[in-house]
C-alpha cells in the first residue's frame, strides 16, 4: 500500500486517496455536505428528491444518456441522502476513473431538473412512503429516529405526503444552488490508482465549481426526547427499538463505546444474542448498534418478537445493559476487541470497504486515520474504561418505540399509545 | 487424488470418504474464508418435515461432543470471524471469514460443527426461534409474495414449500426425525469443503484429512426431480400490506445451462438498473419498484417479472410489464444495451475477485453448476459471448410474451377470484 494522501484543492474540494497498487478496481465517494437537516421545514423530502433528480437530465445528457454513459464504463454506483450529507459512490476499473469523475461532475454541476422528472420523482416518493408502511423495520427506524433526534436531525428522507405535495422544481434548484459547490465536497478514493491521477481529475472537473469556502462542517444539534411510544399496527410481531445518547465518533470514549457494543452484540457470543435468543428463544433478530451524526452519538437496541413475549424481551434487553457494569470478563472484552480488529483486516481486502473507511475518516476527523491508530485505541480499552463509560453515559433516559398489535406493558415503561396515521 | 492446475489458482482434492475439497489461492489478500456446502435443502424434504433443513442448520450451532453452543459461539468470536449459515431450496452452507492466520482454527471449528450432537435440550428453545423467524417473514411483503409464488408455480413439488417450513410442520417435528435426516444428508460424499484466500493448499488438505477424514459416507442419495412450472392466476388477498405486488413467471433454463449468462443479461436489460422497466415503468411513475429476475436451480429455472404498486394501478402496471416483455421477444435488443450490461458484469467480476468471502460464494455456485471452479477469465469469456443474437435465440426458446403464471399479493382481490 502506498502512503495515504490528503489535500485541499484550490477549488475548495477536499480529497483523500488510499493507493492500493495491486487492486484491479477503484472505488470513490463524493460526499456533498448537505442533507435533510438543510431542508426548509415546509418541504421535507427535498434533499432526497434533489439526489434522485440530479441525474435525470443535465446540460449535456438526457437522463437515459447519462445512465448509458455510466454503463458504458461498467460503473457500479449508488447514491444516498442522510441527515447531514449526500453521497455518490462508484466502483470502476482503473482505466475508467477519469471518465467516472467527469460524469459525476456533470450531474453535480450541471443538472437541469426537468419539470417532468421532478413531477415523477415526487410521485414516486409518495408511493415509497406507502411502501414504507409495508416495511416494519423501516417504519420502526423512521419512528425511533424522529423521536430520538427531534424535528430536524430526526427527519426521514422521504419527507411527508403534505410536504412532498408542496415541492416544486424551483425548490430543487434553490437547494442545489445553495448547497452544491466544491467547498462542500469531500472525495475519498481507494484502489489501483496513483494519487496524481486523482488530483488531476478532481482539479480538472471541479475547479471553479461555486463557493470554495469550507462550509457544512458544523455539528448537528439533536433534541433527544426520552419517552415510550407505541404505534398500533396489525403485524405478526412486535418490533422494539430502544435508544439513549452515547458519544460521537471523535470522542475519546468512542473506542470504549465500540467495544461495549461489541460485548453486547458483536457476535453470536454477545450478551444479547446469548441471553435473548440462545437461552430464552425469545427472538430471531436482536441487535445493538450505534449512530454517530457529527458531534453526537446514539446507542440503539432492537428486537422483534411475538406480542406475548414483548415485555420479557424488553426487560431482558435492558437487564443485559445494566448487568454490563457488574460482571464483564476479560475474555468477553478480548473477543469484542478481536472482532473489531479482525473485521478491519478481512473487510479491508475489499477496495470499496477501504474507500468507505477513508470517507468516514475525512468526514468525522478531517484527516485519514491510520488503521494502526484505530486498532491501538480499541486494543487499549480496559474493563475499567467500560465501567467508567457506563457510569458517564447511563441508560437512564430512554427513547422507546414499539410497533405492532399490542402496547408494551413493562414496569417503568408507561406507553404513550399512538394509533392510526402515525407514519404520515 | 490431488489435481493442481498450474494455469489456475485452484486445487481440487477428494478424501477417501468422498468429501470434496476445493481451494483457491489468493496470494495478495490478508484473509481467508472457509465453508462447508451440504447438498441438501428444502426441496429434499418430505412434506411432513417441511422446514427441517433450515431448522437443522440452526441446530448445528447448538453443540457437539466437544463443544456446547456457548463454546461454538465463543470460538468463532475469539477469531473475530465473520460467520454465518444459510439454507436455500437446494443447499445448506456454513462459513467463516477470518484473518489468514486463523484459517486452520476456522476449519477445525466448522468441521466439528458438522458432527453436531443436536442436543435434545436445545431443540424446543430453537424451535421457538424458528417460529419467530416465520412470524417475521409474514410481516415482510416480498417474503409473503415469494413464498406464495413458489407455492403456486411449483405446486405438487417440494420447491413449493417455504424454506422456513410451516408452523404446523415445525410444531410436530421431533428431534429423532431431524437426526435421521441429518445422518442421511450430512455425509462427506454429499458435502464439500471450500476454501479461498491466502492459504497453502497442502496445509488445507491436511486439515481436511485430520478433521473430516474419519467421517462415514452414506452412499448415493435419490436424484432430484425437476418440478413442473404451472400456468394460471393466483391471488392472495391480505389487508396486512398497503401495496400490491404482481408477478409474471415463465419457465426458463437451469443454472447449469450454457445460456445462463445470456438469461441473466436478458433479465438485466429488461429489469435491472438503467433497464427498460426502470425507464418505462418506474420513471413513468407507475410503480416505485419493478424488476426482472432469473431464478435458477441445477435442474430448472424461471424468469420472474414483478412490480410493487398501488393496488388501484395493477392493471396498468401489468399491462406495462407485458408490453415490455413482448418487445423483448418481438424486437431484437440493441447491441448497445447488451454491451452496457456486459460492462457492468465485468466490473462486478473484478470486485468479486478481490475478497475471499466473495470468491467462496462464487466457488460454491461453480461447484454445483459446473462441478469445477471457474476462473474469472472463464466467466469473462461467457460474458463476452453474450450478444443480441444469443438473447434472441434464448427468448425464442424461453418466451416471456406468453401468458405464464400471474401472482398477485396485496389488499386488492385482483384479478377477481370467484
């Protein structure tokens, strides 16, 4: 592996490259520092509509012409809209890298937002909102996110029916004009390519693209709302989501949080899988995970079970969190650490994973973070560190969502019952 | 009998008990993946034991003569393995992806699991887990749709029942019945050990001899029988979901057919990304999701064209699907369309070549379909051979402009049943 490169171009664009000379593909991600949090409240769903419509006609290409141009180089690409950013990710053979960047520059800098494409995408977003109602996990995710993060950071990418109705082509164009510029782009590249080629391509394609000031890098404010809410729905299972505030990705305690979650849910020997599924047979799916918007962190527990087992599952989940501070063993700690470290190595064999790793470092830390540095921090975590973390970040204020046919009946968790139309 | 080909990175070896060992050397990587492929799945079950293959897969994690379930889980996690298992209609797979230094430990653990004791005291607890999995599946529109489609298209054949089985068959199933199935199907002459990564083949073969060499073969198993593919219309009306899924199913070729890459390309042109369905159904605002899929087994295959839409738009969505299917058959696809699909396939093959786990899954497909591993170059040659002419010939043999089988699942009783 060559040395990781990290630079800012005069256009304002920030980029990093992890050269992997023996690889036969290149993966890159262009991250635009604009997301759902930047939507006007009356036009929720706007950011994703922008993302979906950017490639539906540009100055030089029709929608299908652009898709054909990407296919001509065999580009495997995805895009997504988050609360803080939009991402455009692409994997190509190295000889097609420059062309892939050129085509992305075209859709990011010269979109036309044709009226018909805007109307169709609004129509599709409304249909996808209906489809979300058929996806229990997606729906629970939407509900817990809104409750846990508050009205801005807790937005859903599809918006709401009534806000989608209001969105016009002008809204899309204004959002794009305000947020799309080189100063708000972070590019991460990994694979079989020389850093010089990356710099040349990004310079050629993004020089002079709007504002060069480094904007959009401020932390997001969240409004945590601890309460228990039940959402009635005719389902086979009751779907449970629980969360409470944790630490953000740059916090000194972040590696401790990572290891703690590893002990809870890192593998099949994790406490949740062991206690909830293996010993009691309460669930098929149970998990713990974290989310880290810039400047904040949230710890989640989730499980799905049939309604008569819901209360027992809920109390077992929380009991396992509470028990952590009392009886962690060194062997558990070692397994959790090994899981995180080994994962870096195995997944690191995939170029796309290396690109995502770099993209995450640039976004959260503003620099590439050597794998050795991350590994050393995880390996340094002790049982005492975990006990301290659990004391400083207790699960004493919980946000709980249940979705299914029956409210959660559990001591200490009085449910606010919400019925009908809650997802709109 | 070791067969090493200097031109390829593969080593094939068969133990005296019939266990086949397949190894792909990947010198440039830091990890390795190992898996046991057992040639058994839902289609090998008798009706009263529907779901036994999948339930057995869960029970294989529950203990051996050497390890409790807790030991198994802990030993996987001590290596930091990325591991799991899955059951389909025609295979059951157990795998682990580890740092290259741990591949010996990984193979030992997987091999020990293959000699499960199916602990009786874990049977009921795990049955509850399966019942939860079935409940979860019933809350998922596409699972419900797919199970219903298989049930009706393959009616009268084991491919008709869900891999998870039914509550009634699970409830009645005993540990003795499962044990008998296990003894018959998990024999070395019905299994393969497949390894990919930065490994030394002779060491892997030695590991296989040490950990699997004493397993007793069970002799030939009954051959599978290809299913009928039924025509007609079947509706499952359910108020659980707000959308309606409509699907058309047509007989097609098996995964072993030399035209399989052509069939896959045809499905991509019709219903993949940047496809005819995308531009003429999704981007016309008719349905947020529409696609085409080639579902294949070693002895049969079907093409499925589907869309999820608002219930009141079923008629126009189905008409649009049929129009595009008709165009595929009646008008030759352009070389431009073919080339686009082939280019994407080339990139995906390059990605697949990078990581041991990706290669492991492909090797499993290759061994089942061709009886031998295939190099990326061989796969690329198959991709290169696809053309507008091969697609025309394939669609002539496996038309999708006929009535086929129509499945409809959702809140609307459409097409109307009597």
